[in-house]
C-alpha cells in the first residue's frame, strides 16, 4: 500500500499560508536536495483546490527552468479534492469531489506504485488525518516569526486535534528543521 506524505512549510509561530513570502532565504542546496529526493520518491501529487490553483499557475511557467524537478512536478498525476474544478488544465489532473474524497483517496493508496505527496496543510490534510489516511507529516520548520491575525493562515484549526510521534529529523545549515511525524496509534 502506498503512503501519503504531507510536506508543509511552517514558521515558528505556526503560519503555513503564503510560504513564498517567507521561505526563500532558507531554501539552499541541502533543502533543494531533500525536496528533490522527496518528490522523486513519490508517484502522484494530492492537493486541495487552493494549492492546485497556485501550483497549476506557477509550475507550467517555471517548468524547464527548474530542471528535472519542474518536469516531474508538471508530469506527475495530480489529484485535486474540489467540487468546483471543471477543466483542470495542468497535465494529468483528476478532480475528486469532496464527498467522495475519503473513498477515492483510499483507492489511490491501494494502487501499486510510488507514494503520494501532498504539499500544504489545510482541509484536505485534516480529512486525511481524521480518516487515518495520512502516513507521514513532514513539517519544514523555518526559523522565522511571520505573524498573522487570519485564522486560516496557521497550522492549527478550531475543532481539529491529532497526536503524532517523531519518526525522523533533518537539520539544514539555514536553521530549517524538517521534523517527520507519524500519526500516533490510538491509545498511546
């Protein structure tokens, strides 16, 4: 069975939105190598509509300039949980209706192939956690306080709680830590 791996940039104060505004100074060669290894270990991308909208606008334009990473981003199968996406227009993209997401993502996990990568943490991620479908959460903790007063900008969300256990860490010279967590089995 394939794993679903979530990879999310987060600031010290828990902000996950608009990472392009605050992560660039921390993305050096070692982070790029880690990101590349992760992307190439996976055979599909899973995302929510907001992430899809950003990626589908950015990656076709970036494409070849990002080398084999850009080619891989543009050619992997993309699965988007959305009720409103009608004409995806970005490579091999399949829209999954929200009310069918759990069943469809369960089927995706059961297929043969490489793992499934999800970028960003939002409604789709919370659904994965609630239904036991998320296998790893890789938080790229950046040594910066971003500050926000918008509730949807942070990792936490009212009414959502989950427990994880540390599985691995990677530290980069820029001060970024990638903490890999796995859902804690119930009762622990």
